[in-house]
C-alpha cells in the first residue's frame, strides 16, 4: 500500500493510499505448486483445530482452556492403554494461547506439542504515503492496480449505525457501513474471537477495496497468511500503531524462526504443575497440508473456491511433525518405550541417555491423585498396589519443574544409557535468582541399558534481587559427543 498526502473530501480529512500488496512469495508459491499438481488446486485456510491432514488419534479432543480430570478424560484413558502396549501418543496442546494454563492433553503419557513459526514467509508490504514500508503477510490471490491510490479509513470510522465502535473496530459481521467503507482500504483490528478471514469477508461486503489487518497487543508479532477474498495484509502490533498514527498523527506512539505462535496454548500444567506442558514445539504456522475440497478455503458458504491443498496454522499442524519423528525413532529403536522416545526428542534426537518411564510409574501418579484402585488396575496390572510414599518430584520426566519454590527443594531423576559406555558430566545454566546443585556431577556407564540416579537441589540465591514469577534454565549431561538437555522451570513463591 502506498499512501499519499492527506486530502480533503466532503468536509472530512482522510488519507489516500494505494495498495501494492507485493505478495511476491505467495504468487511464486502458487505458480510453483500449480505447476506441480495442476492449476486451481491451491488455496489457504486460517488457523484451526480441524485440520484436513493425517493426524494422530488424540487430536480428536478439542483444544480448550486447561484440562479435565484424568479419570473422566476418555482420551487420556485411551492413550494410557495405548502406552501400555508400547504405542506412542502424540497430541496437540491446543490453540487457546497466549493465555496461561490453556494447554490441553497434559497427562504425562501424552507427548504434547505446541506450535511455532518456521522460515516460510508470504510477504505483503504496506507502503504508506510517507514512504514507510511495513512488512505484512497475505495469501490474497487478487491485487489492486499498481500505482493507483485509495483512501484509508479506520474500521471504527466506518461503523454501521447499529454497531458499537468496539465491534466495528474488529470488523465483526454486519458492523461496517458500505456508504463509508466502499472504495477505501479499511484498517481492522485482529482479535475479538472473530476469525481473520471473516474480517476480510465483512470488509468485502462493505465494499472496501482492500484491508489492513493489524494485530492486537496479545497477538504481538505473530503473522499468519490467509487467503482473503480481497487484497489484504496482516501486520504486527507495532506496525499497526504506525498505520493508526499515520491516519491520526496527533493521538498515537519476523524475528527469525522459530518463535512461539501466539495462538499456541500455554502451561503451566493445570493438573500437575510439576510436570511441564506442552512438552515440545514444532512448526505450526503456514504449513502446507492436504485439504478437503468439500469446504472452501475460508469456510464461508459464499466462497466458491475449492482446493486440494491449503496453508494451515494450528497445533494440529505441528503435531504431525512430531508424530513423524516419533515413527522414525521407533523404526530405528523398536525396543524403546514411548517415554524413551519422547525423552530422546525432548532432550536431543541422538540422546545417549534417556529418561524412561514404565506403566507402573504412571499408575503411581494416578495413586497420588487418589483414584479408585479398580480404575487404576484396569490399565492392565491386576496385581498393582499403590506405593506408601510418592512425590511428583521423583516422577522421571525429561523436563524438571519446581512449581512452588519457598526454600530448598530436591528433585530426583534417573537416566538410562542407550548409547556406548562412557562418562557424562553435568553442566547447568541456573534459572535467574536460583542456586542449582546437582549430585553427583558425573555419571559413568559400563553398558547399554544401565541406569543411574541423580539429585537436583534448588533454592533461592542468597542476596538475589530477582522477583520474577517464573524463571528458566537448563541442565545438560554430556560425554563430549552427546548432549542431553533438560529444561529447568522454577516458580518463585
């Protein structure tokens, strides 16, 4: 978009702009893929959990705020039965970020996957009249004529008589007045539980020739490409302020991949905060995937476009990436347990050491939650009895989390050698304001399958001025060849 100097029309000041949605990457992407699979076979979809690509069984559960109790979570129950039979279960964390405690599928036997960006960008520049270039993203397959100027208008200034300013700002359905928006480029705000594509549909309904969709503050720098029905560009929050300041000057003031997607659901774990969730992140933004031709790319009944492939964003896209890696490792190490495979991926794909778990370890955790013993034994161990003493601090997870640090806390872990005999030394990057002591500092293994235990003690550092709620660090065991890295997460109390 290229804006001209402010003009005066019908007694009101407004800004002229021309749209030059320079979505070069997306156009070449269209051409290249069409050449490979045939014309008219490609369009794009906004972020969703209803992915149309091969996905693992646990993804049938809807992403939601937090998690339900294990005993009434039928997906978690079914997954543990699969784990008992040596089947890894990979699940999406959900798309309810960036709020905290929104991760789904948090049972420790799940391999829970968040979503992050990758080095694919579908660029669409917004060029203002002051020659300010703002890089956005879009997969619009239409463009405005080069060199032509159009007026810019804030969506709030184009609100329909029966709409609130707040709803019009978000370009909600039926909130824009065609007599105000027609022939102009409209600036809409992202968010408000209104899909990005729906905002473009409303802008098109109101007769806008183009749309600038500006991130709200919670979306920050996250940019996701969408197949809008009109020329459009999604820009980040900071650049959105620049556009607004350009329209109303007196009133206002891609990081390299991977970067966490704003929509990706977050921890802490809502049931067991000592078990970090999600476990891992994988590419989940602007992912090429197979797509049903029953629905349109925008999911609007007025959209006649159909496609066999789509660019989709969501943890439903990141989950299959991890599922594929799990399958690859299982083919190379068929004797590894699901926990060992998860540990290898979380710490490094060539681990040397893994943090393993058995069915009884999971049953111990269920005992800790005081579930009925008949329910616990239903997972395949009819003779199982609950331990007299159990602490989540001894649960052998690859990540290490202290959810309430008030004084000194000790966590116990055991590692299994899956490589050659050797000696591993520990290296710690302590979380800010925390003292971390590991005992012993060296572990020697003489054979494959041998297990060794170690302790990690956390306590607030003396004279520390740190008062952050949650701090992060890492613990690495290395024999000079392998590096087995575990994240450290500590919450100050």
